[in-house]
């Protein structure tokens, strides 16, 4: 395996000193090292992968140097537009190193939402005419590999992708404390979800965002001896849970809909808040579980605790908006009648060590959910 510092020192030898992207579990040790050793102006955790490409492009325009953009392969979709219409050799010819975490690598067990993406990762780059290489996991090979990559990027003045497999980087524990639990926040995410379940009505359906929130919702249903047919677990498509919930609320006005969103997910496609605020479905409740971190992929910080999410929702047109810190405040907000209701619940980072995963497949989840809302309508 490669030590993240060794890798970044090799990059620095070629003047690659600016890093931006969206954190990934396969790159969490690399990201943790960046957080401790790279100056703030040279490392920006972006709200989405397309924004990261724009940040990298702006850096190149300002300096003439080659930046690095990191992401999980699920983020390639967000990156396609700026890759093809901004950085491409037929447009502005912007040299960028792409570091891609290879979730769903064929032959390596992974969650179902990653399997298709893993199969087509190389093909996507081939379709975009972006050279890609599997990053070596041997330090004695990585030096020549990076020299070759930098030479090719400088010659083509366009992006090149390095694909990082599982266990590419050696473990690194951050000194900054960014990944430690937030002891100043009273509620855990799971506790907040349990309060929301208690406040729901029997016919209510839930749309939960990718990551820990869906896993905790699933286990809380088990704890309460309830089925899972009322929950759509958005295990992929980060940032799109609120749009799914909006469409459900508009098409099923007789069914109460609750969206359990994450702060990183909400930031990724912030415009979805504006769409809900403009339509104002009277049966929708939108809860953002804000722990200020990308909890599922290593705990890297988001900017969600530094901005006014409740103010954004209010400005977007939500008629009933709350920001809560305690279970009692959450209960009071949940009791409000205005809709759509927006609640920012400030919760702690971290999850139970024994937190399980859904045992049903995505297809089974979808079919059970659709049966439930069809039966409710009739």
C-alpha cells in the first residue's frame, strides 16, 4: 500500500499542490492526510464533483499548474459536464489529475448501488476519451507511474484518471480532530430518526438519503417490530432524496411524506430545496440531519455547520422552518402543522459500531414501497 504523504510528496515534485473533491471511503486516509498537511487555500472539499472540476479549472487558470480532483466513481456522473464541456481537449484543454475510488470493482464484494458503477468505470472514461490507469499499490512503482501520467497530461493538456482500488492507501489517523465525534451536540442521528418515527402517523412514508441514515432507519423499524414497506432507502444517488420525496408528495397528496436528508447530500444538490419551496406540497416534511460531516466515508467535514441552512430554506419558500439541537426541540418542531415543514436537526457525528445493513435488495425495497403507496391510495 501507499502512504498518503508519500503519494502527495511525489505529486508536489511535479507541482501538483491543489486538491479538491468529494470524499470517498476508499480515499479516506488520503483525504485525512490532506486535511492535516495541506493549506486551506489549496484543499477545498467541494459540494459536488462537478463543482470540484470547476474549482480545479479555476486553479489552473490562476497558476498554470496541474490540480488533483478526487471522488468516488459514483461521482463521475456529476463530473461529466465540466469534463466534456470545460476541461476537454476540444474545449479549454485543462490538465487535471482525477483520483477515483473504485467502488464495485468486479470480483470485490460491495453494496448493490456500487456494482454497476464499478463495472463501467473504465468504459466511462474511455467514452470521454480520458486516459485512465489503475493506481499501483506499490511505492516502488508509483514514482514512475506518476512521472508518466504527468508527462502525458502536460502533452495533452487535458485530464487523466487514476483509479484507486480498495486498500490502495495505508491507514492514516488525522491530527486535526475532524473525524472525532462531536460531544457538544446532544442528539445522535439515530436518536433524531427515532423521534421522527415516533411523531409519524401510520400511513406516513419515508424517503431516506444514502449512507448511515437509511441503515439506521432500517434498524429502527426492526427495533419497533415494524415492516420496511413504508421506507424508500435511497442507497445511491447522493443528494437526490428530497427530489424523490417532492415527486412522491405531489403525486400522492393524500399520503404524508417525510424526507430524511443529510447535510452533505443537501449541499450536493442545494437547488432541490428551492424546488420544494416553490411547489410547497402540503404533505411533505423535510428533515436535514446535520452533523457537519461526510459520516459514511470517513467523517470529513462539510460546510453545513458554517452556513444557515434554515435561512436558505426560509428564503426558498418553506413556510415553516426550524433548526433544533435537542430531542425536546425536535419534538416541538415535529408537532407543527405548517407544510412543507423544514427541520434542520443538529446531530452528532458517528454511528453505532454494530450498525447493520438492509437485508432486502433495492428491487425488493422498491416493489414493497410501491405496493404500500398503491394500497394507501385505493
